[in-house]
C-alpha cells in the first residue's frame, strides 16, 4: 500500500498508535500530511491498478497478526482493502481490533453502491474535521 512517508526512517513497523511518542517520530511535514489524510493520496494508484477499492476495510500492517486472523475468520479478507471504510468513519485509530473487525463484518454484510456512497460522503466530513485522528 503506497503512502507518503510521514515518519522518520527507522521508526518501528507497528501501528502508530502503539508507539510511545508518535508525534516525535513525525517528519517535519508528516503531521500536516496525516491531519489532512494527504498521506493516503498515493493509494489512488493502487485503486486504479485494482489492488484496492475506494471503500473497504483498511489494509492491515504485515505484522498485525491478530487483526488479520480475526478478519480471515470472519471472511472479511475476501474484500479488497479500501482507502476508507465503515470502521474508519466509526472510530478510526481509537477502535480496539475486535470492534474494528465487527464493523468490517457489518460492511461485508451491508456492502452496496449506496452504502459506499454514504461512507465516502461521511469520510469527507471526518477528514475535514480531523475527527478520529490521534496523531
């Protein structure tokens, strides 16, 4: 999943909310890119290539074994990962993994063009407000 680099080289490969002081690891422009979710723009290439969708569960890090296992057990892994998703507009970084998977399963069951349009619309408001961004 391509993204603009927002953390310094050498930052541990874990979800940023698990870092002791994620703010200290941001590059000078990293905070701005993250607050506006501009670090996600390169993912449009993955959408054009068919590796991602605009809406779907956010890709897991390679080492998020618990998230990957829960998603696989619930069939969520059958969905293309998305630039935004139902879990992202319902808590984003603050959600514990079981809650994130529960929302991913709900998206799997409710998936439709209309539901995707609603998620995209709500994403615009969440990103504009900076809602749910913890770093």
